């Protein structure tokens, strides 16, 4: 995952507009095609050849809420959770911010242990995705600031517009502490908001 995060900088990706009523399909196809050695990405590309007629192995589960919402996910599930998610936000200049999350975690612990979250700006005139370094730097700074809170569980928005980040931290005296944050979409960027902390 760390290698993936390093490779994305500076790489522009061409988007083939094959799904005019569901641009999330085009974004997901373009991005997942770059990482075909990661099983959920390969499954996503296979699904997008004929949405609704999915024939991949049963261990892959697709959540496809496009065109109603700009979100799609391929999840392997099971004891070890392998996931690929793609979503997008519209920008005032006619562009879109597109995010891709690749995640590996342990379902038994309830913690996503490895995350690669990539951000791109989509230019509809050139039909290209370019790395959005400003948004990426904001997100990396957020993770660095909260590195002592525990392991981050990142959730791209299936509904609404905000990214949810939850932290799980083990304390031998108090059991688990859950801290929750929202990265709220302002129309062209994100701002951080604490939504609560609870012991269980």
C-alpha cells in the first residue's frame, strides 16, 4: 500500500467516458485499471464491463449506488477485509474531485490496518485525472496530527459529502476508545470536525 501511495504522484490518467449517466463508473474504471494486481480493483474493472451482469467470484461484493450517488465499492469481506472504494465531489469550476481508497484490515479486530487514499482532480475538457496534491497534503496532515489516537478507519461517503474517520485505541484499564471525525466537504476542500469519543 505504501508503494501505491508513492507511485500516484505526478501521474495523469485518461478517462474513457463510456457511462454518460454514471460518471463514477468511468472514474472507477480509470483508477482501478491502474492497480489490477490488487484483487478488488480487478473485480471492479470486470464488473464495470457490464454493470448489473456481474460474474466475478462470489467472494467479491459490489456496492454500486451510481447514478443516484457518486460512490462505488468492491469488498472481499471475510476474515480479512480487502476493499476498493471510489467516489467524487463536484467543484464550482466544473471539475470534480475524485477519491480512491484501497484498504486492508482485520474484521475480527474491527480495525482497518492499511489504507491508501488517493485524490485526483478531474478536468472534463481534457478528460484526465491529475493528482490533487493540496487535498492529499491536507489529509496526510490530518492523519499525522492524530497518529496517537490509534489506527484510522476511513469511510468515503456513500451518502452526503463528508469523509468519516474513526480511530480505535486499546487501553488495558478502559478497554477500547473510539474517536470519530468528519472531514467536511466545503465545495472545494475539506475541514476537520470532531464528532465524538466514546469508551466501550
